[in-house]
């Protein structure tokens, strides 16, 4: 069952999803597959590192619940799937037996509150495993439901890009978002193959989890440099002006004043930021904005999109995703969609 937070107040969310479950059998079967699917879709889920929910609700666990946008509640018979939702609602069957044992040594008020909570949750529209012959498809459906509730489904402007989910999945491995290291990743491929589209989808899905984000392309640089059209790329004042525009955007502050080129590290070394640089094969610009990984806070990610692989290597970027021509199957899918639109 997927349940969004009941509060509409803005919060500093840490996780997208809090999986509520109990039992080692659930952890190594359904939950492990579900978490893997969420990772593929770049959804942040709380992972309890083997804390048993039935045994402990320490401060870390309580904080995770408070800072998660959605709870996915897994009910099971003595906690292995499947279970009838009616048994949860009425606390009957094997689920009822397990519930009765759980309520032993609890006060009447606590038991009453738990019963009310079970009735409320069981009345939510959820997913009943008995109705699915293929668990993988059920898990994918639940993950897609989570995306919709988080408003993370790809924009309709990208819905005709066949194979996008596969690109996102492979990029998620390179980005390794759970790592606290500062990582630079390249997206490389020939002109017109879809690099920018992939980058835009990634940016829209990832930016929410960072303390600051910016998408830099030729239009961004041209706009920020319009006062310095006559300057060359080595001009000191040009670099300062570019840095002002860059920092103003990523910090969401207007009229930032800087007078040194080392201002990036000074302003961002304690911030987890997301930076995309698209189709700017200018080493000076790259060195000015993202010269060193230690300029940025732990967990920051810098993604550089280019058709020149040597440009990435020259900047020390080793994690590179190559956007290749689509397979025959994907190409056929693209052709069919194009034909349907024209028809």
C-alpha cells in the first residue's frame, strides 16, 4: 500500500519512500526486489541496515519516518506474503493471530489505537499479491505508483523517447547516489542521439535531492556573457562574471558579489549540489566552474554532456555513459510511435 504524507506543509524531506515491514523473509524477497526497482528509477528509499521494526523504534528510525514523503506498508501473514486485506482490516486469520501476540502486554488504549490504524490503512487502495501472477510486474506497478505520487514521472514532452527508462537505469549505476563522494560523470555520444534529452530527464528527477542545482548550456553561458562579448575565454573578468551567474543560479541568490576565482570552493564546499554542463566543449569554462571535486560538498554530482570523449578524459572524468544507437527493437518502437503520431 502506498500512502503519501498527510501534511501539506513544506518540509526538508530526506527520503522519498519509507518501507514499513517486518520479517527477514519479506526483506530478502519482496523488499529487496522493490528497493532495487526504486534505485533504478532514482527514488530515494530509507534502508534500515537490518533494524527490525518489530523490535526497535530508535531515534534514527523515527526520524526516517518523519522525513519520508511516502510510506509503503507491507502486510503479510506472520510476515511472509501473501495476506488477505480483509484479515488486516478485521485482524482475523493468521494475521489476527500474529496481531494478538503483538498486543500482549500492551495497554487497552494502545491496542485500540493500533486496531484503528490497521482499519485505516487496510481501507487504502493498495496492491494484493493474490491478484498478480507475476511479482516483478506488481513491483514495477507499485514503483510507478510511487513515481506518480511523488510527481516524478517523466514529463510528457519526453514520453515519446523510447528507451528512456533503460538510460536512466544505467546512469543511476554510474551516479551511485548513495555514495558520499563527490563524483563527476560524463554522458557521451554523437550529435542528435538524445544526450541532452536524457540529461534533462535526469536533472528534473534528481534536482530535488540536492541543496542546490543548475543546468548550464550554451544559452546559459551566452546570456551570462552578453556584457563581455568582446572578451576571450581567458579573460579574468569574463570568468568572474560567469562565476557570478553560476553561483547566483545554484544558490538562488541575486546580485552575488565575488572578486576571486576561488569563490566556488568558498561558497559550495559544504553544500551538496547537482551541476549539469551540456555541450560546452570549452576546457577553460569547465575548469572555472567545476575545476576540482573538493570544491563541492559531500554527495555532490557533476554531469558533463559532450560528443567529445577526449574532453571528458582531459578533465579526469572516468565514469562515462555512452549513448549508443538504439537496438532494432527500440528503433522499431520509435518508428511505430512516429507513425501513430503522423497518422
